C-alpha cells in the first residue's frame, strides 16, 4: 500500500481546518461567506462555463446515446 505524500497530508489538514472553522461560524457569517462566493463566481467564471454548469445546450454537442461511429451502427461492409 502506498503511503500518502506530504502534499496529501497538508491538503487533508487544510480541509479539516476549513471544516472546523465553518462549523464554528454563525448563520450571519455563513451567509456573508455565501455572498462572497457568489460574487467571486459571477465576476470570474466565463459565461460559456456558467451555461455548461446550468445545463444549457450550446454549440455542437452530441446528444446522449448518439451515433459515435460515423453512422454505421457498429456494422461495416468490407
């Protein structure tokens, strides 16, 4: 079994500390944090990425279950 590296341990420690700090926040502080996150998202995420997250179809996309093999349905005549 591979041992976790220092980076993994630091990331786990940072996540645990963040969870601890969040659990100690008041409801008002949590709401302020949420508003900061929404503002950060609105200011820095491009519109096309927002559309993808929202599930809007744009551009040329293949529908689920589409034909991905050039229209042969898996059969070819050679």
